């Protein structure tokens, strides 16, 4: 077990990759809880695609990919809240319009580069093993910001998730809370884009939180469990990818392997959930 879980991380680049996925596991797990509670998985998926043109533009201009993704992530969050609030449009139509238009714009822009195929692969699926110290610092800064906002607005966001009418009646501006949550999702996407790309980040946000929802009833315990599962999935995914690639000569993409491990953890949680309910019923009786 030590050979699988510890030995691969004696290498500096594996240590940096592990720190990155640990930070992302905590960050995505905490935000993912509210995504699952609010049934906003499609919103999160749309945001992972709408940051794509920002990444491409930053790359073509030789600027920070983080800033490009952040600009389009925030733009998407604002447009989504504004267009979705229109009664004749609705959230689902707004999502479809923004997702298809922004992602298509990104593909058109990246197709102008000579290294179109390789660049598109990196943007969509990431390269966690190339994370450097600057990337770690950026991820840490975004994680601190997002977690601070969640801590400050936890009561309001929980109330909005479970009783939107009650939140509005108490004077909370639900549109503003929706905008804040959309911005937080966008920040998670921005933090994870280099490590796992714009396609796989949706799994980091939704899968651990969905698994935790099956095993926990309270928001606090659900959040802690989602973060733990996100970290565990990242750790096991990196270790498995390294061992299979090095020991058996079978190349496994690290980001995709992490997602496969997370899905396996979700299936384990889904299998354990009936047993948990049975045990609780026996205790009550």
C-alpha cells in the first residue's frame, strides 16, 4: 500500500501535482455541495465550457491563462444571472445560448493556431503533471477567496438552497445570491483549468458532492465528506496513473484517471447508501 500511495510522490513534479489536486479537491468539494443542493450541475457544466474562449485568447496573446479564464468566467456568471432572470427566456435557454456560443468561439479561435490538435487537447483535458509553484500559489489564493465567501454567506446560501421563497420573504436578494454562487463556480473552474482542463473539472465539482449527498444529511457533514472524497479521488487517481504508466508501460492520462476514481467512489457510496439507511432504521426501532 505504501508503494502505491506514497512512493510516487517522492518526485518533485508528483508532489506539486498532489498539492494541486488536494487544493482542488477541497475547493471543488465545498462549492459542489451547493451545486448539488441547488441542482445546478448543468450550470456548472456550462461554466466549464464558457471559459474556454478566455483561455484561448490569453494563450494566443501570450498572457496569463488564469486571467483569460477568470474574465470569461465572471462574464458568464453575470450574463447567466441577467439573461436567466428574464421570464421569457429562462435559465435553461440562457445556459444553452452561452454554452454553445462561447465554446464555439473558443474552438474557432484555437483552430487558427498551427498546433490546433495538441492545444485543444491541453485546454480540454489539462496537464496536472506540469503544474508549477506559480500555479499552486494561484490555486491557493482562489481557494482562500472562495472558501472565505462560502463561510461568510453559508447561512444565506443554505437558506436559498432549501427555501428560496423564505429567503426572498426575509429580504435576501436571491438574484445576488445566485450571482455569487455562479461566480464561485467560475472561480473553481479557473483554478482547475490547467490541472484537469475545462471538460473534466465538472466531475471534480459534482461527483464528490453527489456521493456525499448519498451518505450525509447535514450540510456541514456533507461538505466535509465531499472535500474528503475529492482529495482521496485526486490522490488515488494520481498514484494509479503513475503506477500503471511506470510499472506496466500503459499510459494513463492523470486527469482522466482522477475522474474515473471519483466515479468509482461515487458508485461505492451509492452501494453503501441503502445499508446506511437500513442501519439507521434499525437504530430508530
